[in-house]
C-alpha cells in the first residue's frame, strides 16, 4: 500500500487531484466542488482508495488557495488566537494585513477576509472528505473490513473540519450525507446542537471502526477520533464523554510525553511520543508541502538565518508574564500576588518556568544555539519581542530550507493534538466533575515533570541558559487541592504547555470567560501598546456571522 508521504511527493496537490478525479471550481461555487470524471466502482481497490483519501488528507496542508488564506487553515488557528490575551498580530505596521489587526482588537465584521478564508478552507476540505467517502462506499474491490476502516478515517477528518466551523461561526450548513446538494443546504436547516450530535456520531463511528495502529505516517487511527472527540466534548461541557475518550488514548499505550520540551521542535522526532494527530510536512520536494500556516510567522532573525521572516503571531506580554513562578516553583494563579513588573528581560530577577524559552524568543537568550536580539524582531515599536519558537527547528538543521518562501520551511510536522493536551483534557474533565481530583493532579504534574527535566543545557541546540535565567518549576502538592484550585491550575497549565499552538481563544470561549478576560487584557496591554486603547470585545461577537461574500454568492439561501 502506498504511504501518505509517498503519495504526496512532488507537486502534492496536482497529484492528489489527478488521482481522485477532482477539479477546482471557481471560488463562488466552492461548496459545489464536484468531480470532473471519477473512478468507476469496479476500479476502486486498496491503492485507488488510498489515493482518494490522500486527496482529502492533503487539505491539511492549508495551501490550495494562497499564502494569506493559509493563515486561516484548519491546523493551527493562530489567527483566532490573536483574539485572545495570548498573542499580538505582529508582522509589519498596524495597517499591514489590517484585517488581522481588526481581529486583535475585537473588531470582527462579516466582511473580514479571515472569515471568508476559514469558510472556504473548511468547506473545500469537507467536499474532499465527502468525495472520498462516496467513492469508498461504492468501491467494488475493497474488503468490508478495509472499507469500514477507510471510511472511519474520512469521518474523523470530516468531523474535525465541521468542529472547526462549529467553534467559529454562529450558523453554517451541514450536509447530512455525501450526496447532498450544497447549493440547496441552508445554514438554518439544523441547530448547532443538532450539528454537535452529527459530529459526535461521526467520531464515535470512526472510533468503533478504525484500526488501532496505522503503518503509514499521517493516517488517522481510532485514537485520533478519540482525541478529537474528547476535545469536542470538552467544548460541549460533556465532561464524562471527554474523560472516557481521553482515557482511551491514554490507555492505548501508544503515546508518551517527550523526554524534554525542545523535542516538539525537532523534525527527527516526527511521529513519535506526543504525536497523536499530526500533519506531515516535507522540505524535500515541492513547496506545496511546506507549512505555510505557521512558517510565514517566522522570526526576522539577524543575518537572515531562516532566509528572512514576516514575524506574525508574536506572544503577548500578558502570556509571557504567566511563565513567572513563585518560590515553590508554581505559577501565580492569583495574579494579584504576582511580582510587579514584566518578564521581558533575560536577567529578570524572579523565577521562571523554562517553557518560556522553548516557546518564545527573548532578547539576550538563546535561540537554537544563536543569541536572540533586537535584530530578530520585525517591529518592536508596535509589538512585543516574543517571536514564536515552536514551529522552527534550528536554522542549521538539515531539515530546514533557507532562503525560500515561506521562511523557516522545514520537515517538522505540525501536531494538531499532542499527548500532553490529552492528559490535560482528562484532568480538566475530572476536575469539572469534581471526581478523582488526586488523579487529575497527577496528570497535571506529569506535564510539569517534563518541564522540570527540560532544564538541562546538555542537549542541542541550546535553547535555555540557566546561567542567566532562574528556572524553577515544581509539582502541585495535595494541600489545598480543592476543585476550585484544581480548576485554576489546569487552566493555567493549558496556557503554559500549549502556548502559541492556537488553543487559547477556544479555551476562553468554552470556559465562558472570553469577554471578561480579553477586555481586562486590553486595558493592561494599552499601557504598553496604544493600539489597544479603544479595543473592546462584546458578547455578541464571540461567534462570527457567515462571511459577507458567501452570503452574496448564495443568493437567498443564506439570507
């Protein structure tokens, strides 16, 4: 059987489109993406089925419309993370890609291109999934066992895209089967509660029918469906279901935490340890396989070590301050007790969690064996110094392509769901049910143990410097471990461990404190950056309307 990586060598999208008989249509008829010729039922065997599925998997590459639209690709929702208290837009001046700046100050209008990009990306991807499922159901040369497993893979991917829409838009159309006519599907045909049930159904069916292990990198097994289902259930406040399916992933025995935090940024660690659901990227073949979704955010870097850099999506001062720890090595869960002043200098006198220097560039500190300084930052007048670090291996790595667009392109996979995330999902589910709080603490402490063992300058490239920063991170103890304290601890741990991975906005959204948290952030950030002076987030703006362009193109259907 062909592997996922083998199939997408060369001009990836050209190959998968040819393989599946798909053709592009105009953007105006995006939801009506129909095959222009297809396999006959009798022709579809295992190899052809994998080709059909690869066409759907290729949508995770986020680059079939253009560079800017890849920002709103489905794998890392960093353009939505700049709506939270974790990140600033970054890049050039405030007016550069101004539609992103509008997102970052709470001004989200229906004509914002990000919304149109997101809508197009997700529905184009859903169309690919449906085409694959339709072909698999009718395939004449597949065993029943393989047919069920293959369809389970595609249902997992389809549910992932629908859930992406669910967290962003107030309403959107849902196609009840693979033969539905998109031009006749109203966004008000089903309530969001009904759509949530459809997503649950796809994921549960996928879990029941898929295999436990895949031999091909990038293919989804049953535990990918379980991990997505845990995430979906948490968003739906269905904590028992979240606990159940997070536990399925944990008990599978297939995953473990990285030996140290730097491993997340090493291509040689692809598909190991924490890699539950990952997108396969490559720097060896066509640029179609580069991670445009993240790499255009690469730091400028003195000497153009990565070839240049646009430096979008930089960490907020508020987020970086969250990495300060007290004399016991714990984070300040009560901000009123945190030290006065910002963690913005390498010689900050207090204790810090070492994950800060694996996550951000900080002036005066190491960056993959180099020294990060002002020349690495594109615009210190309008934005912070904290360029994101996680998606970028050392520029000296043989897996990095230098001097091309996108900057910092490499073979580093992007992990959509890490094992650390699964542990924290289960911990949160337990805490919200007020059950097994000690087990929840143990799960959180496993994450903190990894952070603690990462304070080791013996591995390469050098990313932290214990001679400059005072690193101290310790585990939570049993004393005072109430439900309220545990809730604050797990929420903080998600913020620290998963920083700059596109989760924060959606966490605030499901916790119900997005408006309160973000408006408080605006007030503090305005003292440092004037663009936040008039920023404000309203409850009515948490979920976005259907993009204006889509409404116009759909005639009366979306009105």
